[in-house]
């Protein structure tokens, strides 16, 4: 597995955990760690998680072909 693939999967897991915490406890871990959901750092993390999700579609397609 390439480093970029691993990074994408880690970011997708971070996003999944964040959404899970939000649904269960209305707690946004990313916003808490980076000072609010509208701070630049939080927006960068949210953006990276989104890009990682899109990139992960490639990983799913590769796995399906194998």
C-alpha cells in the first residue's frame, strides 16, 4: 500500500469517527481540537477528509478489480 493510500484511509477514518461522534453526542472532535468549525485549520482538515473520501473511491475500484 502506498503512503498516499494509507493517508487517505486515515483521513477517511478521522471523518467517520467525527461524524459518528456528532450523531451520537453532537460533539465535533475536529472543531474542538482546532478552535471551532470555521477556523482555517478546521476547514483544512474538513477539506482533506473530503478529498480523501473522493480519493478512496479509487481504492475501492482497485480492490473490486483484484
